[in-house]
C-alpha cells in the first residue's frame, strides 16, 4: 500500500481492497460510491461485483476492517448467506450496522448452521449518485455486472433509480415559487371565492385574505394540479387539489428543484402535466383516440376520392363515345342523354369499345349517382375531463401548509 496517508474514505477503502488483489472500475470487482441525502453526503459504501469478489471480501472481512481502521477511515464489512446457499453476499460501508452470518453447513452433513450474529440494525441507507465524479484515485465507472437481487447493493441501486425518477418528475414541473404556493394553498383549502366572485387567499381561518389573480390558476387547472369545486352547493366555490397536484407537491417538497423565474405574463403560460400522472395518462389516451379518429376519417376520404375518380372516368368514356357517334369535335357544355345507348350499327361503324358499350347499357337501366366526398370539420383535440378534487379526508393540511 502507498506510504502516503489516504485523503478520504473512498481512497482508503479502495487501497485496502486493491491490496487484496481486487480490481476497481468498469467491469471489475468493486466500485466505491457515496450515499447522498438532500444533497449532502452521509457516508461511503462499496458495491462488490461478482462472485469472486464476494468470496474474497467474505474471507478477509476482519482484515479489511483492521486495515481500514489503521488508515483512520474505518469501514464495517457485513457477510450474509441466503436460502442456505454457500455463496456469500457482502457489503462494505463506513456507516450503518454490521451483520455476520456463519456459512451454512455443507450438503453432506445434517448439522444445522449456527444462528447469525447481528448487531443493532439501523434504517437501510438510500443511495444517490453524487453530482460530481466520486473522489477516487482510479477511474470508477458504472459496472457492467449488476448485483444479485435481494442484496444490499441491489437495494442501493433500486433506491437510486427511484430517486432519479422522482427528481426527473420534479424538475419537469417548471413551477415558480408563486405557483407552488398556489398548489399548496389549494391543498389547505385556503383559496376560495367571495360571494361577489373574487378569488381570495386566506391562509388563516377568519382572515379577510388577499385577492388573487384568477388567470394564474388557469395553467395549473389545465395541467391537472388543481380544480375549482362547489363543495357546499351553488354560490360557493373553492380551489381544491387533485391527486396529481398532491403527488406533484410531494415531489416538489422532497426533491426541491430550482424554482423557475417567471413574471406575471409567464405564469399564465401552459404547464406540463405531471409525468406519469393521471392527467398525462388521460391526455395520452385522448391523443391516441384523436389519432384513430383522424386515421379513420382519412381512410374514408381516400376511399370516397377513389370512388369519385372511378365514376368520373366512366362518365368521361361514355361522353367520348356519344361525341364520337354524334360527330362532335368540341363537346363543351354538351352531355349525352342519361338513357342514351348506341345502336348496333353505330357500334360497328365507330368501333366503340365493348366495355364502354356495356357500361352505357347498365347506366341506362340503373343510373349511378355521383359520389359525394365526406364532410370534415376542423381538427380539434378532444381534451379529457378534468381530474376531480381530492376528498376532504385525504387532505394533509400539516404537510402542505407552507409554500414549497
């Protein structure tokens, strides 16, 4: 190991594990990363990748703890065995509890395995990849081999994916501080209309409140975060929160995205619905239904056009045959009689096409009306019905009392 003292827990544990012959980095034996909560690093842990690495760590668990303690950055090594299988599942971290299971008995003996020795457990840590590259003296990229399901490392990765999805949904809201406050106020029943129709914000019962520009609610209503209801009958209206609004406000308060800087005009611009929310699902269904309707209308129009073109082609051939028999060079404004059929002598004299003659005879007995094209109006997207307000029992006033 290098003579210089390690400058961080990441460097310290990486040196210890590399001293045991393990490799670090993409497609190697281990990775070192950090646990981040609310943007602050609370600890460092190691993702042990592959069966060989798990067995090396399990066999040298005490040695790893001793060597890391000597560096000034102590780590705890946990070794677990699941379903009676001899393969160890290990985890290395400088925080949390440590568990050491005894290896299960071999298959050729009936001796039961001793009970596991477990230290006081703490809450399972959550993992969030740091915004900057991890502090390490070796390149530490994502490993190609995923940890086995049910392991601590797999739980770490699953938590990281969940938080990444939540952060993406929160960042996509695009709210300003004022818009987040309006959604929170709708969750506390603070927004209501006076008898004269003026919208007021009453953060405390009994207050006269302050007037609110109703136009600021429109983008939030159309995006499905809030809705206007009449909970006590006509004449009294209140702004209430929807299920999408509750979930969006929860994401806003947990992940705290940077509020958008908007002026009064920009706060009236449309907002994106909550990603993965009910409003987004309803809009997707409405767009799909509109696409199916538009496709059916197009197909019907093209079929009618084909029928009209075929009818016009037959009419043109009949008119040409009639003009040829009559000796017309120019037939502008001249149409054959509806029941006109050439005689046998005219057919032989002018060498008329037999197919045209058959069409003339069929048309004389049963005229075919001119096909009409279907009428279509302007394309209008059918918007789904707005989301209903949350029942009063689901409002969590203490959670949403403050502006995000």
